[in-house]
C-alpha cells in the first residue's frame, strides 16, 4: 500500500459504530485536559449521538 495521507489516516481510524468502540479512543485521549470535538459531520444524527456519548464519558 502506498504511503499516502489517506493510508495513514485509515491506519489510525477507529470505527464508531457502538459505545464500546469509544474505549480505544478514550485510551488515546488518556488524561488530556482538553479534548476538541469537531463538526466534520455536522448535521448527521450519527455524529450527534456519538458526540453525546463521548462527551458524557469524558465528563465521567
């Protein structure tokens, strides 16, 4: 596979199809003081659902 930006992104990407899939993401976040959540998928119900669950878990 060629070493392209797309290949690098795909190698680091995580599926976000279930709450359990947030565990590796939260492990990567660790004890970061700030976590920025973008709006790349603005307007989709899936994005807002994942963002809601992620935000709640970060606060906990």
